[in-house]
């Protein structure tokens, strides 16, 4: 059998293992004899009669060399597994089952197997899967690397083991990986260096345990830390010392700074000082030297370091313009428009370099990756101007020769490939590449997605390597919650159980199930979503739910009892009010006028949608239908609900059906935690599909807008940036009845205090908080604390509620509900919670009125639990 190995195409290096040892292994296999043994199988060697029979039959049959070529792979079994989960291997190699065997396919399988770095030795055998020899078994007998049973630190006097564990990737229970441990040694040393321990040494000791596992011991020799006692400058006649210090990461030791010295920070600060100068036109400025004076005697526990930066400032230059030669594909005006400088401006080299990169991207984004762009400088020292000449050598457009995906141990490769906006053979486009990265992030399967572009086998060919790091997509939640503590009739305890997997078995399917049980609510729900039905960007969703609840509503049984005709024209009037106007003017409503009733509800919904990728933004069109039945139970001799819909459903199953369609454009960088871009959607729905048998018939329109802008993105450490994001949201919802009957109170729009008008949690019963027109607006200032997981937010909400579209023209500021406050937002898909501290107020006759009842003296910072919902 011949195995073709191409150093550039194998992707072994990208997978994190050296190429040449694997190449040597493959060549050794070829040189030592047949790649696949047909003499002894793991089963036969262990006395498996069936396997032995198959082996005898194979030998007797005298199968020719290469008989397995083109045969369908029936299964890929593994033998010798002890610590590695067989299910993980099944997920990795499931996509190969059913494919015809070939040399290239085998090399690909072997590369992925070695790329896992779980095994020290792998023996491959191919066997007939049946007597007809139409299918084969591709078996692997493996020798596992040992498991890391314990991780121990010695010599760490200044930092607890828990702190050090956060700086290494290996965990207890992982398969021991030599290259990974070497990297962790470096990570620990870099951690100490960042804290000022410039003399630290870190080594490792691997101790073998009796059960075959290993104990990994990191031996740390911390040494004395070095702190900065003073920073000074020489040669800075044009820029003062304070300005330069503000550009630096290194700080002098004091009340608000540890003064820790780091060699990498010193290098960065030298670059930061030069960057500041060249942005001001001093293009020849440089930090020529940094003088270090170390005091080892004054402080017995620390080395004190004085740093003196020697600066050469040079002359200040202006920008003289840029000329372009050799461009035929794009005009000079189009290319030079990317340089945000005019002749005579102070020469800001950073802005010039950004413009030159944007100029190059014009070619790069259109597939001209092999185009050569050479820039030369023309300096006039007398006039102190610098001009530039750009020489362009255009070549043919580059095509994608191959696509390699690295790091997907669970997710099937076809699940990832279908999100690519290009294929092998297509013209390379940077824009399509970045949109593909966005698609992969929006799957929420991966914590990092890093593309790499490498030179192909020819000048105009490129290889695309997509490196992904998978994250957990499954969540299982079980808990007990306390609720209803303000109601003496409700037992304040409920139990919930919820499971969801957004990437079930690596197939991209989204499955979910949930159960809730308490004295007043019992529910069950099931969900299924397939985002690539029939191999196309067609999504299909099904959901089922059933619930039994005890609910409360207000009665209309004492005093004046209002008939349905009055309610249909003016709205409900609960006890003890004698008119609709009296109810609207009320600020409180006592719970003694409530009644309790029982409700059963069942629903089934289905939806489908399709996605396109125009240049402006990804476009989605979705539609769905929902069928539901509801039944209420109460004693009509004792109670009369004010809401006619509650009465109509008593002792009767009532249908609640609807159909909807939604279109959206999504230009957000990451839909579940965006920092740039925008989103717009329009949803139209019709409620009440069947005449007579339903209680409400109305049309609903809902328009949503979102916008995000990064205000600041400043690197603070190697892994964390100080980032500020401004987010804006606006939702306009309108409902209109399509019969002579008004929309019931149950189905009216209302301020829930959790998703809109956050903090207004106790006004749902008020007529002013319900209506058929709602305009909900929100602005948020966001600061990510743990990118992709946790952020600090400050929000401001303003919600307008009107009875109908006809009353919007008379809107005043007094009609708005305002709220604001800080909070923590979890952007983890499995835990999308918001913990908010809210303050609510309204404007009355030009005065601010605090609190939901208008009687508070000021902000009360009430705690509210909300959710981080993603619009699609």
C-alpha cells in the first residue's frame, strides 16, 4: 500500500505535533512491511473464536494486496483503551464510517489520531467486515499515555497552589502530554516574571504511580522579587515625563501599584514611548537605551530597581503625499482613499500604516493575496516632509487549495465545514473568511476560532487552516427555587430539572428537555432544532409543552358588575372600582380582590427558516405556526373574573393558535456577546386561525433594532483588555384586533419588569402598564470582566405603553416608565442570567417621582433577576 504524505497539506504541524516524527513513523511502517496485518487481530490474539475464524478465512482466501482499497468502512473499533473515553473517539471518527477506504483517507485518520496526543503507540489492522468483502473494519490497537493523577507545587512561597493552577492548562485526570507540560512550565515562569520575580526558575518532576498514572510536580525557585523604585527619562526636551509615564505599563512602587518589574513589559513600554513620538510626527524618535540600577541591600526582601530611559527625539515631519504605480485592477483614487492623511498634516506613522494596511486589504479581500506592494520613502530634510511611493506588482487572484480544521475533537467536521462561505477552488476572500469565523463563533460550540492562511503548492494558491477550541455545549441543571414568599397561600418551593445540548453528539443538533414542579406549577417541555436540514441552511424547530398552574386574577363581582359589552369598548374594571377611569387613576390594588383559578395548557409549535449571506449582512427569513389549548377551572358560583377571557375558558378547552413570519439582518460580530455591529428584525404574526372556537383574533407587528459600538479596547495584560462597549436597543410592538371584539387583557402587551422596563415588577395589574402599543428602549454601558462569560453593565430603560396606535399622537414624557442601575451579565450560553440593582421613576408635571407607587424618597436599588436573551 502506498501512503502519500505532503508536508504542507497534512496539517500535522497545525495540530500541535511535530511533522517529521510522524513522517518518520509512516515511512518506517512502509519499510517494515505491509501497513495492515491480516495475520493476528486483537480478538484472535485474545482467543476470540469469531475473530480467529475470520483470520483463517482471510488467509485461506489468499486476498491480494490492496484488496481493501475502495471498500466501505463499516466501523472503526479501538482496543487497549483504559482512561480515554471511547465515546470521544467515536465522535471524532464517526464521519469516516461509511466512506470508501483510500490512502489519503487513512493518512487523514492517522493524523487526527496522533493529533489527539493520547497514545504512545498505534497499531493498525484492516479486516473484512463480512464474507462478501464489500465492507472492512479499520481497527486500532493503542497504548495510552499515563493519566495525571495529582499536580503538586513545591517552593511556591508567594502564591497559593490554586493561583498557580489557573496558569497551567493540564488538569488532574488529563492524559499526560509532554509538550503541554513544557508549555505549562513556561506559563508558570511567565506568571512569576509578570509579578516581578525575574530570577525565578521552574522545573518539573514526573513521578510514576503504582496504578500506571503519574504525579506531576512543579518545582519552583522563586528568588527575590524586583520592584521599580523610580522611573526617569533623559533626552525628552519636547515631551514631559508625566506624559510618557502615562503611556507605560510599568509603574513605580507605591500605594496603588506593586511596582512589579517584567522584562516583557519593559519591551512593550519602549515601543509605547516610540509609538507616542511617531504619532506626533517624530518619525526618527527612539529609546536608545534603558539604564538599570539595582539596589539589593536597602530592602532585605526585595530588589529595588531604578530605570532611566535614554530618548532621542529627532525632528518633526509633515506628510507630503503618496503616489501609486503599477495598479490596474483598482484606481489610484480608490486605493489612496484608505489613507486618512492630507499633504501638510503632521505625519502620524500609526495612521499612515493603518491606511497602507487598508490599501493592501483592498487587494487581499478580493483574492489578490500574491500581489506585491512595496513602499518607499522620499524624505525632504530641508522642508521636513516625507512623501511615499507605492509600487504594486499585480498577480492573478488566489484560489483556496485546501481547508484544514484543527481542534474539533467532538464536533463533526461537516458541521464546521457547512458554516464556511467558501470551498476549495473558490477565489480567496478575506471578507468571507472573517464572516466564516463569525459564523463559527455564533454556533457557540467554540471558545476560540483562529484562522491561518498559508502558502499553497503554487504562487496563486493558499491553504486555510481553521484552529478551533471547543467548549461545553451541554448543560444539566437541577435546583430548588424559592418563590411566592409574599403570598401566604403559596408554598414557596419549586424544583426544576433542565437539560440542553446545543451540539448533540457533535452533530449540531439542539435538543432540550425541562421539568418544573411546585405546589402551584407543574410543567414539562421538549425541544428540537436542526439548523442545517437536508444539508442546506434551512432550520427546522419543533417544541412541545404541557403545564398545570394555579393563577390569580382580579374579580368583578361586587358593586357594579360590568358586562362584556362595556369591557369590549372600555376595558376591564376590577373590584372595587366603579368605572374604568377610576381604575386607571388608581396607584394600588389590594390583593384581597384577587381570586385563584386552575389552568391546564398544552402547545405544539414548529418553525422553519432559511439564511442567505449578502454583502450588507447575513439575512434570515423564518416562519412558524403554534397550536395550543387552554382550560380554566374555578367555581363560577363563588367567583366572577373581571377578564372575560378567563371566564370563557372556564370548564372549556379553548384554542390559542397563531402563525408568524420574521425577517432579520444581523451584522453583529458575535450574536450572544457583541461589541460591534447592528441587528434589525421585523416579525408579523396573526393570532386566531380558526373562526368561533378561539377567544382572540388580532394582528401583531414587532420591530427590533440593536446597535453596538466599542468605545475603548486597551490591552492591560496578555489575556485581558480593558474594554468599554455602548449598546442600544429599541423594540416597537403593535397589536390590532381584526374583529369587533377588543383584545383581552391576557393577551395585551405589558411591562414585565424583567425584559422591558427592568425594575417595574409590580405594575402588571395596572391598566397604564398594559396596552396594544409598546415602545421599549434601552441603552447599556458594558465592560467585559471575563470575555465571553461575565460583564459589568449599567443600563437605562425607557418604555412607553399606550392603549392603541390612535393614542400615540398625544404622548407626553409623563407616559414613559424609566429605570436604571448596574448589574452583572453572564454571557455563557448555558447560564444567561443578569443580576440587576434597579431604580424606577416617572416624570409627573415636570417632577421626578421615584418608586413603583410614586412614594419613594429616591433610588432604592431593588434587586431584579433578568435573562440575557439573544435576538435572531
